[in-house]
C-alpha cells in the first residue's frame, strides 16, 4: 500500500483560500474534504495535478486563476435597491438570495452591502476577480473502497469544493 497521493486513493484535505493582495483568509474548510483522487472532479485538474505524489502532512500552495474558474467579473450582476423594497430577512451581509431568470433557472446573489437607505447584492462568485492561493494540507491517504470509487468520494457525502466555494463569502 502506497502512502502517496495517486489515482484511486481516498484523500482527506484541509484547505483555506487566501487573498494574495490582502493576505486575508477568505474561505476555510470546517471539516476535512474527502474524495477519491483521479475519480472525482471535486477540484480543478490544475489543483489535483499539484497533489500527485504528496504525503500525509504535506502542505502545498496553489495559485488560482479565478477568471479561469468563474470567468470575468460581470458588473451587470450587481444590483442596488432601496432598502424598503427588500424583505427584512435579507438585511444581512453575506446572506444568499436565490432568484430565477426568465427561463426559471436559479442564480445565487449575495448581500454585499446595506445601510439605512440601500441594499446591494452581487451574483458574481465572491472569489471572482481576486488573486487567490489555495493552501491544502494532506490529512490522510488510504485505498478507496469499492463504494467510494463508485461515488467518487466519502460514503457520507462530503460537499464538493465547488459547492463550498459557491457559498464562500
């Protein structure tokens, strides 16, 4: 049994996303992210490619091109409205508001600012337009079970990194 990351291994990671400009931690994982390497697309290939050959305890830093992940920032997805037009339960920075377009497709918007007169929501991913680095720590490596291979991850269904990033503030 190999103790290095390779395809077919079940991997658990901790990670955080750091804003390169400010040094602020933008996202941290609340629980380890578990997945089957080479089977699950929980992370972009250019991230997983940095993990091949790593061992438990290794910490790697991967600069991320957020434009490649999320596209260019789209200012047409930023809306400001008078505060009285927005239900009070949404008067909280970081609150996610799901809206539908004319085709009925859902789109998440995040409250980014409000005061006593206006409230602003943004439909761009919160990491869009930032220079960030993922810092990943390898917590465990083991052979994946057949069930994990079929699922591409933990049997208890940890969320994917993309789901976590969509909820990032």
